[in-house]
């Protein structure tokens, strides 16, 4: 470690935020990253533990003590090289990853963990500013062709790794721009899309071909997913033209809430609401955009997607925003002896919550209330009841029924899996949750039941984190490379 007593001398320093009134006026990122001296001090807190649990807490196994030490010593370019050795897109994870590495930090046993995510953020932003991030085209071409279906973090990571191995890679994306749920899901105030654009340009320079606006398979009947393209390519075409196909689409099939009144206008999935705003920020016109201006908004679902709906609604100028969570209120502080080094169960308050939001826990929605007169056919409220868990079962609490005013209801209760039409079109065997069935074993890893068709990311594991998608994309790339060449030098 760079400074043996650093963890004793320095406290954790958080990244800053622009003031709430200022950031609510724009869709720009508002996190103020660590300045170089602050990043150096934060890196000095790292103890380079004999067993660095942070490495194992990180799904991509970032070599965290090494880049911390390099930042402390002022060798930022080598720190960027170490960071890129395990993570293709640190600017994504440095912004939207919840940082399980910090939960696993040894300091977190009885102190505040090292600000690993903020250091990662500082490293990659400086690397781009200094011009250290450059295309890495292969020295030789293999002549093998690979199709990657989906351009989210899993697809992008796999495509970049395969291109650097010398394969001819084509990425197919149903939307009009590459990025998947990074592009049309995560609000711009959390991650501006210029970060995706410059990575796409880097990958194009490395030989990756992007075909946007193309759906592989058929469009699902009655799909409410926005931005579906009209052009389609059949699985048979891909299997005939390419030597391997990797399915790396996102988990976009939203969990529904089938209660009375679900059909009313004003009740929408989060993934109808959020992508529209992404498109507007990108300069597109969206006819009939779902807006929260002046409305009483209720977000059902307490996770990250729900938080994104809260932040977006506040920027629209909602009259009020309330977020429902079915589970009871988590404790403010985790039981560290019980949970460390694993991801702890505790109350998490996002920057969007701090911008204005009433949070309700242990509450279930019983029905949506329909309006009358000029509001006929529209939602004007919803009925709820508080719940508690008894013997592993959820039961209603008598006397807690309530009716809430609501002009806009956003369903953000998670995702049940990938859009099934892609897997069905290929005839891929599914697991019990409806995802592509494919193991991660070394031999034949990420291979599906269909010859030369592989699956990774949300398509294989279900809804998960960006960092898990990058990990699976990298590992699947190695599996595909090994399948094509008989061996692989790509890192697993």
C-alpha cells in the first residue's frame, strides 16, 4: 500500500452533488467527482489487504488495491490500464454501479469503506481527458464472423473483446441508437449518453459493425416496449451468415400489476416512461410523451428503476411524487458482523429521493380508481392497504385501507426476464425463470441448447447490474473465441 497509516489518518470523502434546485432544471449529470488531491487521499485509505475482499465483491474482479496504489503515487495512466484490464467501460460502472466492492472493503467491517467507485470515476474521466483511451484494433484477422444481438453493456463488452481477438463482429440493436438499457432506461442525469457514443466510435475503429433499428426474430404481439424497429432479421439468416451468435439482450419484460383498473389511461410501465425522456433529451420528438408536469405521481416499486422514475418526474415538474414499496422499511444501518463482505440489507436513499419524494413501505395496491366526467377512462387515484409478513406470508393489516390521489402511476416492480420472442425465435431452451439456459462452466460456457448460439447478461441471468452484464459479456466472448478457434487468449 502507498501509505501504511492512511486508513488511520483519513476519513472517507464522498463525491459532491450540485444543489437540488440547480440540478432539477437540467438533464445533465450533477455528480462532482473527486479532484486529484482528494482522490489521492481517498486511495491512501486502501490497505492492500492480504485477502482483498473488494476484488471478489466486484463482479468484474477489478484489481482495486493496485489502481488505488497507482492513484496514490500519481501514476494515473497505469491506473487506467489496470482498470481497463478487467472492465471495458469503467465510465459506466463509475456512474451507475451500486459498488458491491465497497460493501466488501475490509475497512467496512468497523469503519467507512474506501471510496472505490469515486476513485474509478476519477481514473476513467482523466483517462478520456488525457487521450489515453484509444482504439485497439487487432493485429490479425481470423476470418470468423460473430453476430451479437443486443448492444447493452453485455453485448458491447462481448463485441469489443471479440473484435480485439480478430473476429469480424456485427452488433444488432432493435433501437435507433446503440446502448440498450444504458441508452433507453438509465436517465441522462445519472449517465449522459455521450459516454456510450464515444465507446461506440472506439469500437467502430476496432472493426465492430453496428446495425441499429433491426429486430432479430419477430416483434412480440401487443408489446408495450418502446422504440421497436420495423426491420427484422431471422435467426436462420444469422445462423447461415455467422459462425457464432451471442444473444445479449436486456431483461425488458416488466412485472405487471393485475389489479382492477389496470387498463386505465395514466397507468404505465416505467419502461414506457423512461425511454421516452431519453429520446427527448437526445433531440427526438416523441408524440404523446408521457409527462408528469403538475401531476400527482405514484411510483410502485422501491428499486433503482423506481428511483429513476422519481428523478425524472421531479424534473418534469410533478406536483408530488410518492414511491411505494411492498417490503417493510429496511434498517438504517446494516448488521455488519452478519452481512460483511456481502451486499447488506439496509435503507438506501438515492439522490432522486433527496430531490423530493414521499416513501411508503409495506404497502400494497388493491385497485386503480377511475375518473368520471372529463376524466372518464383515466386513473385519478388508487386504493392501498398496509401489509405485514407472518410465517413467510404477506397478510393485510386491517384498518389500514387508504385511497391516494394519482394522475400518473408508474409500475417499476422489476423485470421478469428478457423479451421471450428472441429466445423463442431461436428455439433456445429456457430455465425456470424464462431466461436462456446456459451454464458458465469453463467447458462450453455460455452455450445454449442451439448449436453455435450463446447467451450472456440479462438474457441468461435475468435482471441484474451493469457490472454483471460486463462480466458476462467478457466471459462469453472468451467462450465464443474458444469455440471458434479451439483456444482463447482473452481473459475470463
